[in-house]
């Protein structure tokens, strides 16, 4: 994904109230036992997949990995692994 589109994506993420997001995460306890993939990173990954039109976990992780310099602007420490996304898609509370 070109840098200009990632910047736009980061701007879109900036519209989300992080304090409210953290409150909802705490309310549902979705980060309580999270070791590698927190709820925010999972959310960013899923939103990215929807907006970019990718359909596989491999495409999501490869695209995010190629954007490592822009991950800081999205408040993501590192690109998630396929196994982590798959696990969280199955186990994380959908209510967040």
C-alpha cells in the first residue's frame, strides 16, 4: 500500500477516541490475558483488511509488515503474525 494511503489510514484512525476505545476494552477485559496482540492492534489489522480489500491473513500481515515505518503513526508496535490474528479472531470478544 502506498505511503500516501497509509497516511490517510493513520488519519482515519486518529478520528477514533482512544480513551473511549480503552474504556470499552477494559469493560470487556479483552486485553486481560493478551500477550502478543492487543485489542488495538487487532482492530487496526481488521480495519486495514476491510479498507484495503485484502482477504487473507497472509495479505494482512505482509501489507502491515511492509508498512513498518508507518505503524508508529497507527499506535502499533509491530505487525501482527498470522497465527496471532487467527487466534484473536476466534477468541476475542466481538462486542468491542
